[in-house]
């Protein structure tokens, strides 16, 4: 099935557009762009050099993909923005490409980015994440599968959000948010285990209890984070989720958020 492209769209003849796409008037697409099949690009979207987009994506009015990095280290090098499949990118979203040659900003598949969200250079987003209105993600961040970044969250550079974590609206944070928890407040703190999303993802009740026990040791034990990880290994039954928690915490470079 051929694509339907408005004659009022400005598209470089060098851009590669897949089959079954619909591109509305006043879309701007530069030379070094690849768009997969069955994508919908609404009016006034700009898709700039370095964009590599998969199939089934919907990009709404006013969004800018592969915008130049807002990074003082950027000197015009060729880099990329990689976008997976079936993402919904709503109005006025900005996603920057990476800063340096050969590097990538990555957005996985099945994500939902609400109006005004901004994903900065070299950030890596997994699958099935949600970004609320006006969420601002700085450069070099990692956001794992199933995370929910609520409205007006500010995530500072070089931080991570673990799988199925929720960051509550209006939160600003500069330390890592471990998987499966709810984080929020000012200063940001641990607000419990995110059981609702995990249940919808099929996590068993006993595993949820083990996760809660792990975080009891981590946040409320009278010991260091390093020793808490050892206690979790010794006292909490092993599972994929428990291993993810331990690996995440041990892998932190900026520290994890604290208890309230």
C-alpha cells in the first residue's frame, strides 16, 4: 500500500518513507531520515536529520524529532535518534538526537509521550513507558521498561528510572529511582512499592511481597546500601525482580533516592 503524502508537506527526496504512511500538510522532513511503514505524521511536525523511525508511530502537531542537542559539547557531529514501533508522540514533544558522532538517543516501542514532553540527547527509553504533560528528561538518562514519568517531572542528567517505577507529578530528582517503586515529593523519597502496574503486568502476589521485603531492607534497614543488597540476597527468595533490584542498586553511579 502506497503512502499518502500531502503536496503541501516539505519532504526531502533523499528521505526514505515506508509504505502505508499518511503525511499531512506542512510537515517538514530533512534528508537523512528513515520512516517505517504505517506511520501517521500530523501537520507542523519537523523530522530532522538522524531520525530512524520504525512502524506504526503517530506523531502529532508541533513535535520536533532529532532536534539538535542542547549540549555545550555539541559541535555539529552526525548522530541519531532511534524510535521503535507503535509509539504515540503527542503535540509539541521535542526529542533531541545524540551529541557525538555514532551515538544515539533511543525511544523503544509502545511508548506514550503526552503534550510538551522533552527527551534530551543520548537518553535511552525502553518499551511501554508513559511520559506525562510537560515531563522534562535531561541528557544521558536511562528509563527502563514500563516506567511512568508523571506530569511536570524534571529528571536531571545521568540518572536512571527502573522498570515499572512511577515518578509522581511535579517531582524533580537527581538520583536514581529503583525499579517497581513509587517515588515523589520534595525532596524526592520512596513512597512504597508500585503494586498496581506490576499486577497488571502479571507479577504474582508472593513476588510483590518479596519486592516489598527487599525495599524494607534497603530503605529502612540500619545499614549501608551495599550491606542491604547482601541482606536481600540472603533473606529474600530469588526471582527476576529481586535480581533486577540488586543489579540496579549496585549499578548506580549517582546514588539512589532516599526514604522519606
